[in-house]
């Protein structure tokens, strides 16, 4: 079985991030060792860490930004974004934003991290997981996070989009 960076991210989320988002082990070696013991190859582990570091750097830049994104602005998706995420992926992100589940800054974090995935085409499940990881990384209230997680993985989520 070929494990990729996304599989490592899911494992990290399920076993470390979602349990204690604010309390990860301080030593990356501890997490790396756990991932290697779970059977993940070292290059994929390092790619996942780089992906998470990219998320942290973007969030720090947003905090230092002189002016926040205007919440009344309109986001136009380019051809590459449509090709990679498809109508369902983009529709889901717009759904989250239209229902004030995420704001414009979070939307852009999610978009950046989706485009940072290795695979060219990103399916709806990956969009949901990346959205969940980004939102957990923002240290929301635990009750809000649980509600958001339930919303993301409703079996009838495609019905909600229409």
C-alpha cells in the first residue's frame, strides 16, 4: 500500500491534532517516531510536516496583515483551482463561507492548503478534511469544532449544497 502525504495528514489529525489541538508533543521526533511505527515512509512524513508548517506560517502572516480581507468581497476562482478542486470542492467551500462557518481569511487558508496537496485533482473528501484540519488549527471552541466535524461528514452533504 502506497501511503502519501495526505494519508499522513489524516493520521496526524485523527491521532494527535483532534485529540489535543493545543497540546501537541513538543518534540517532532516523538510524532515522527509514531508515524514511522505506523508504517509511513519518512519522505511523506516530512512533506506532511512541511504542509502543516505552511499552514502555521500563513496564519501568522494573517495575524500580522495590516488589513483583513473585506468580508463583502467576492472571490473569483481561477482555471487551475476549478481544474484541481472541481465544482463540488469549490461549491463546498462556498457553502461553508455563505453559512458563516468560515470567513474569507479561513477560506483562503483552506484554498492555499488544498493547492499545496501533491495530487492534481482533489476530491470532496479531501476538501472536507483539509477544511477540518485548518479550522482545528485555528483553535476554535471544542463544542464548535465537534459541530463543524459533524456537519462536514454528513452523508447527505451533497444535498445541502443544492
